[in-house]
C-alpha cells in the first residue's frame, strides 16, 4: 500500500494487520518504527514508478494514494503498468470529492481526474474512494491550541461533513478485500455538518477547558495558507470552505452502508487525539 505514513495510510495499515492481512507499506521515507510488527516497510516514491517495482512484487491488491500535493507529478499509467506486471489484480484509489464538485480546478479536480481515468482503464478490478475534508485537518490547529488555547480560521459558521481518516481506512480495507466493490465509486463523508467554531469547541470539550475561536478574514487565511500551499490549491480550498456547493455539504450514506455503522463524529476524533492539543 502507498501513502503508508499518512493520516489514512497509518490507519489502513493497522486495520489490515488486525484483519490478519500481510501488508507491504511504502512511502518516501519509511522505517520499521513507522509500522506495526510484521509489516514490511519499503521506501519508494510514487513519482518514480520504477521504484515501486520491488514493492509491488508478490502483492495481489494495491491501495493507491492520489499523491496529494504531488499528484501532478505522478504518471498513473506507469504506476498501474508496474502493478499489473507484478501480478496485482485489484486497486483501490484514494481520490477526492473535488473530482466531482470542482472539475475545473487544476488542484482539486483535473489532476486527480487523470488518475481516476487511468485506474478505470487499467484492466484491474478497481474501486474509487472520494472523501471530502478530513477531521485530521484540525492538527493544523495543534500548536495554537497548545500555546494559546485558541483556534484561528475563516468562515466560522460554514459547515462541512468532514470525515475521520480511520473511517476512510476501514472502507479501504473493506473494498480491498471484496470483489463486489469492483467498478464502484464511493463518496465518503462524516455523519453531520460541522463548522470550524464547533470543531474548536469539540477540542475544548476533549481538553476539559475552553478553546477560543478567532475568525479570520479570507485574506488573512489566504496569506497564512500561502506559506505552505500553492496558490491554486489555496484559492480552491478557500472557495470550498467559504462557499461550498450543495454536493460538498451533502451527507453520503456510503460509509454506513459499507461498515454497518455511522461514521465517527469530529468530537470522537478530538477525544481520541486530544494528546496532540494538550
């Protein structure tokens, strides 16, 4: 599986190991300390398909992360050709809701659509997962919560159905192991809309003390985000956060249908990860 040290990847490794599966975990920099006992860590780079050849050898299923900020550097056809040559028969792609909701966006739609198209045309048994925002995006607030018990964010009253990476991981494990998911696209959301102000309150509840919410202007948030994100990504992200489309606010039933339970709330995520904010 690729992206094994990311928010979803770490959870997926644990989920598959708990299910008794043999896992080969890869990311650019990965060591034995990054994975549970019994998992084979093998460094490789998604932007270099040849580096994946030894990783894929002997595997029968592939969890393919979409590359995130490096998605435009990927050659998905080369990656999938290497996977087929290794004997892999099934691929689950972690894509993005933006393929459907922001199709004209180079950062959120067009680039990932190219990867989706390659997966669909690969000749492998494929499943595509399209989550929206992650609960774990709140880790960006950890330093300000620890130091000042405060969160600064724009659009404090705009709700989005963010999802727990652990739920994405469980869905990925389910679809990797079930042929009935071939050719399916699943939209993955949390159980309800939550606003940045509500998420700050949930972190405060988990800590047992108040967390102050400071509403940024769009320009203030943009200037901050430009320090670590490309401009097109920043602008589309702010559009989603400030003026989400109806599709971006829709609650999908897919997590509950696949897992037989409701997706986890942000409050649950905050309680499980409260140590990051102490």
